[in-house]
């Protein structure tokens, strides 16, 4: 008996084939249930973590809450459309964005990608095709980012994949928590003042106070489950300490 035809499996690359690293958070913005479901399960099988929202408003909130590696953004959305969402995302982030477009959705504007998207994939698409395009973008956008893990004890952080693990288990961090942890890990055994951390992680233009740093450190300790790794230095700031 001939082997059962399995259209997606047959064409999948062999494990380890250079298709780029998988993993990290994909923010999927798609209001159509069947498409969202299909894409999500395909990506999950491929090792990505998927945050799926149905509107642009939710997408902007989730973009700030997770260390998102790439955004898959439908154009026809209830409320704010995909173009507007893309523009707003671009104003605050350089995360790669792939637009998902229906045939009749302003092809010229999409082709021009004037809103700052990195690529577009016309519907209908096969999930396989979408993931291949997505990986091509990731390869392109991440090729210059060295991705050796920064480690501290059992905590490992990969900048390119924007991925943090503790004992090999993935931890879901917000953008600022991720950047703060990266900054602390880059300066192990060095005391960083709250002002230095604010400057490095939030930027000079940030108007909030140093209390923001304390709140984020507390969140990091809780999420990592390793409060001992980030030590409070009384009156001076914080230090990432090696075990
Ligand atoms: Ca739609």
C-alpha cells in the first residue's frame, strides 16, 4: 500500500534544515475564526507561541504585553483597519509585520507597503506558504542580531528570538520586562541605578518616575520565579548576581 498522502507533512523541511529558528511569540491579528484557528494551530505545531486577537485595538495592547517576534496582521478588521494598526505599531516598534490581504483590499496600497509592513500575503493562502514567508522575513530581519543566549543561573535570554527561558521553560515577558532583563544580564555583578535603567530601557524621553523600574523588577522576579537573581542594592539600584 502506498503511504497515505499528507500534503503538508510531505513537503515540510527535514528537522534542522535551515529554515531559521522557530519559537518566540507570534502576534496574530485575524477576525476570521477559521483562518485564525488554522494559522494558530500550524504555528503552534511549528514551535511558536501564538497570541491571537480579533481586533487592532487588542493587537496594540498585546504588542506591549509580550516580547513579540513577528506580527501577522489582517487588513479587514472590525474597528481600526489593518493599515491603521500597522502605522500605529510602526510608530512604537520595529517588529516585523506581515499583512494578510483579501483580494479586493486596496491592492495598490498594499503593494506599496507604505504603512511600513515588511511583506504581505494574499488570501487565500496555505498556512505552509504563510509560515515560509514569515520565516524569510525573520531571517532577513534577524540576520544581524547575534543570538547567543545571555545567561544567569538557570535564566537564558535570546535577543533575536526575544525569548526567555528558566530551566528550559519559556517565560512570557512584556517588551519592557524583556529589555530590562536584557540590560541587567548584560551588566552582571554591576550595580545599575534606577536612573540608568530608566534611561537604557525606557529612553530619555520617558516621563514616568523611577518607581516604574521597581514595579518592573518586581514583575520580573515573580515571572522568573528567581527573586534572588536580581538584588536590590539599598539606596543605589539593582544588580544581577551570579549564583
Ligand atoms: Ca478580516
